[in-house]
């Protein structure tokens, strides 16, 4: 085997230009696959982290009537906070959120919204609720940047809020935008206003009630108290839609990298076909001198595998510095939320050892396989025909 490997390496060195071009083409596919998969893994982790920080937390208890996709359920999706959660709320391990339907009027016009009450200053999620404890006679409101743009408001502006109060009476109150939060998580931004929990509960006649109970990230599931009439939604369940969306986009984004890789493999296949055709007299001579047909097939297969080795080494020369730089400084993606899920404007690819090793093995195996495909015919070649330059 060592003899065959040395012979294969000598053959590649004798065709230095062709070897260099094929190795470089294959290295591009090698580097692009690692780059693309690392970027997608970084996007996945960042999107999940943002969702956990701003919305999901360590899981949520939903009041049994609550359906975030059905606006009509909000009018009845509330209940008194279970007594077992009071200690967690007091320690800052959980936060109650009241969700009621309403409308808001601004300079832009009238718009239906979801009003969400949260405890001012809580630390369970990253909603900037500290601004909700300001008191100047007006109801303090926190809105996301996208919602602020939809309403045409900024910090300090006033809006008119309507909601259903006690005994189904319409309550109208004037609010002041205390803060505009910049968050990539649309589920806490678009179509909703954040208000102080006690003020919203008072206006809606729902004192002491909530729609959601969000637990801080990392809180042990087995330490959560029982909550009859409430349904626990784990982070895995709450993130399932996000993961499915990312998975769909991953397939689409991977097509380009797969096509590039296949084109590089096609170049190796064509090179091996041409090489076998051009070297048929050499093959006949090797067989006539005692080399078996199987060994000749192994020789050409090793040449293809060496293309993979050279591609991996060449890719490491210019790919490794690129990956280190991107991992430290990230990639700027202005308007990253246009992907359909929470992303910051700078993404940091994640390159795991499993990704690098797995891609390297893939390149080696694929290169050897496409080299073996045209070499199979050598096994049926007669030495006399090869010496005459014929394939039989």
C-alpha cells in the first residue's frame, strides 16, 4: 500500500498544474461547506438565545384558555396567579404577564394591539420594564422599535389606549411612551404594547390575575410548583416553530454549497477519466510487470483521495484565518430580522470540531469515490489491449 501511495503521489506531482487547480477547486467547496454550516449554526444559536432572553425564558405556564395565535381567546385567557408561584415571583424567579386585547390611537391612526402587563423592573426576561415605573400622571408604555415605527411615535410621545374594563365597559386612557426597546425578537415587539402589570390589571378589572407565568432561564423544571388550570410550555416546545423555520432555511442555504462541492468533484471525475484514457499504455505496462488490476484501481483511487488531502490542507491555509476572524468579529447583517426570526445585526459563526472533522472526512471519501468510479473499468482491461492503446 505504501508503494502504491508513493506512486500515486509521484503521479500527482508530475501533473502539478492540473493537481493544483483540482485541489484548489475542491478546497473552495471544502471551505464553503464549513463556512455555510458554521454560519447557520451560529444563526440557530443566536436566534434561540434571543428568544430565550426576551420571551421564552426557562419555560412558560399558559392559562388554559390562552392561544397566542387566536386573538379572540385573549378576552378570557386570564386567571388568578397560583399561590405556589408567589414565592418565585417575590424572589425574581418568575414573572406574571397579563395579556388583554386593546386598541391604540396615535398620529398614524387607530390600530388593534395586544396589551401586555409586566412587573416593572423584573429581571426574568430582557424587556426593559424599568421604564414602566415612571409616574407623571400618564400610563407609561414601552414599545419595540418596529411597533414605534408603525405607530409613528418615539420616547416621550403620547398615545390613546382603549381596552375592555370591568363589566365589559370600554376604558380609555392616555399613555406616554417611556422607552423604545431595540430587540430582534418580533414576538415581543410587533403589534403589542408593554404596560405596568398592576395598572393594566386595574384598568381591565383583573387585579391579581395573569395570562402567562414566565420562569427565569435555567430554573429546574422539577422545582416548579403545581398550577391547576395552567399548562406548562417547555423551552423546547416554545422554540419548536423557530427551529423548524431555521431548519427550512438551512436546507435552502445549503443548496448553493452542495452545488459548489459537486462541481469540484466533477472536475476530479473528469480529470481521472482523462488520465485513465491517456495513461492506458502505462496501465498495461504495470499489469504486464506483475501489478494486479485491483492494485491499479487502488492506485487511481488513491490519487483521487490525495486530491482530498491536498484540498483539506490548502483550505486550512486560507480558511483557518478566515474562520478565526469571523468567529471573533462576526459578520454584519443589517436587517437580519428579515430572515423571519430574531437575529442581531452581527452574526457570529460557530465552527465545532465535529463540523471540521466531518467535512474533512466527507471531502476525502467523496474525492476517493469519484476517482474510483472511472477506475472500475481497469479491472476488466486486458494487458495486451492496454499495451496497444485499446480498451477492448
